[in-house]
């Protein structure tokens, strides 16, 4: 199945995993709304909503870049209205935007707590609430959230509680909405990478440039997202997917194509148990001091 002609409302998406998902959909001829805050270049980050939009258009899709703080209900509603005006509806919502800070309780400023919970939890809710009336009208509606499988083991929470709980809030919405909207035919799923992905978050907040060699490229998550979003919605909901498991089910066997550095040991991502030969997530679970 193709995403040709489908309209995807993407929170974030100016770089990294979100942009990779947008570009994969664009190759099918999808319409992509890049709803993110980065309207001007940041020296620490690659790209803006406008460079992302240009890349989407070059890949074969149609793009609508909108400067949006997804914590702002009115701005999100306005962005959704502009999307419907431009493309006639919304078929899919990708909750990609996220804020991260790997600090313990005593080293997490409250303003950083508010940012993470505002973007991760509130932003996910605000975007879904605004998009749902239009998703109901789509023949194959999907909500896909970039968040980890739900767990109850304290080891995934204890080192950076504020961030962990903010991310798991996104996952709890997947669980809740899959149940709430099952009878309406909306697929609601979460997707998370098995390994660390080469993004600005890894470079700036977690392991620095030294960890990038142990990462996979964002394209592995993009290919997995494409497979999920092209599934029949009524047959695919309430799942907490890992990217490589999705691609294995899709018949992919060559995972070396996604490695940043061929032959390097891969770093398991946060919230995921390591497979044999992979570096354990403990390497990433060392709280930093607040600045």
C-alpha cells in the first residue's frame, strides 16, 4: 500500500526521525504538514521547517511548513484548519515532537520538567484532539506516536524520572486511544527504536558525537513507520512496536544498511533491553548535571 495523496500532520519533523518519516512518505507522494517551532536556524541543530519542506518537495511530496508550539491549543487548531484548507483533510497524525533532559529529580529545574511534560504529554494530547474530527473522515486513519513500550520496572524511571514519565505519558495515550477509538476504526500505535538513532538529541543530550558511531540511521524508524501507516487501520491498533521487529515482519533482512558505522557494536536505546551483541542501555542511563 502507498501513502500517495495521504495527508500527514507531523509534530516536529524539521530534522532527525521526524524528517526521515516525512521523506519516506514524500517518496510515495504524500502531503506532509511540518508543525514545529524551528522557523529560524539554531546553531546546535540542523534544519528548519522550511528546509524540511524543501526536502519533502524534492522527494516527491507536497509540504506545508507551519511554525507551531504544540503546547498552544489555539496554534495547533489553527494549523489543523490550515491543513484541511490546503489538503482537504487529515489521514494520519504522527506525534514525533518531544523534549528531553536526562537528569535526576534534584538536578531537573522545574521549567525543564514543565517543558518535557508540556511537549511530550500535553502536546500529544492537543494534536490528537485537534486532528481527530478529521481522522474520523479518513478511509484509513492512523495515529502513530514515537514513544516506548509500556513497562513497570523502576530501572527505566529511576535515573531521569521527569523525562521517563513524560515519554511514558505519550505511550499511555496510545493505550487509551486505541481502546477509546477502536470502534471508530482509527489505528493508534507507538513506535520506538531498538537502538540509539543518530539525531541531535543523542549528540546534544546523551552521548555526544562519540556515541553516533554506535547508532543506526533515522531511516530505520522511517521505514518501520511507513509499514505501520500503510497497514489497514482496523487490523493494526494498540501496538507498541520496535522498529526492527516491524521490519522483520515486513521481510527486511539487511539491517546493516541502517548502521552509521559498519561493524560497530550498536547502542541499545533507552527503555529497551539489549539483544546479544548490543551495548546495554545502561550506557545511556547516566544522569547529567543540570546546567
